[in-house]
């Protein structure tokens, strides 16, 4: 009995390790249509370096990396989850208006270089001066890190 349990545990961890490394480089046309449309509309002058599909236990996500180093992560439906424009700025049309209004009013001259959707409707925003802002689902500032 003890050997069977050890064997089953070993098989479980071996299959988990194999499944966890199920990352695959795909073409831009294999992205969900919603993601393709967003890239064409908001990043028309960017050259896509590669697109990667990540499969986890119960979910699938996509990562698009541009030749200038900017990155976008999408969920399985093609909704963006993380936009990292380290060398440029996140297009303002992609930033919720209430967040953009607070950034413009309180951090004049700063650009949003990263925005990430978190659990429970939260947003984490990084500015060009490295300040990180966290907003709740009602777009109220709840945390500031310098």
C-alpha cells in the first residue's frame, strides 16, 4: 500500500512538472481576436517580436513581446491583464478614465509605464518616476509605494 501511494505521488508530481512547462510560441494570428484587435488599434507602429501561450492547470494566457521590450499579457478571452511599456507609455485609451484623471491631477508630467489588473477589481499602476499606485475596484487610491 505504501509503495502504491508513493508511486501515485511521484506520477502526480511528474505530470505536474510536465504540464507546467507547457509554454508555446505561437503566431500573432493565433491570439484571440479581441487581443489582435487591441494590438492593431493601440500599438499599430510596434513590431511584435514573439507571442507566447502559457497553459496552467486550469487556465490559458498569452504574452506578446514587442521588439522594443514592451509586453502585454492577455487572458484566455483576449482581455488584457498586464501592459508593461517600460520604454514608452501605456496608451491613455487603455487606462480607466478615473485612474488617468488622478494621475494627471496629482502626478503632472508623469507617464503610466505599467498597468496591471489584479484580483477583486484592483489596478496597480507604475509611473515613469517609479511610483506605484494601487486602486480599488471603485478607482480609489488605496496604496502608494515609492
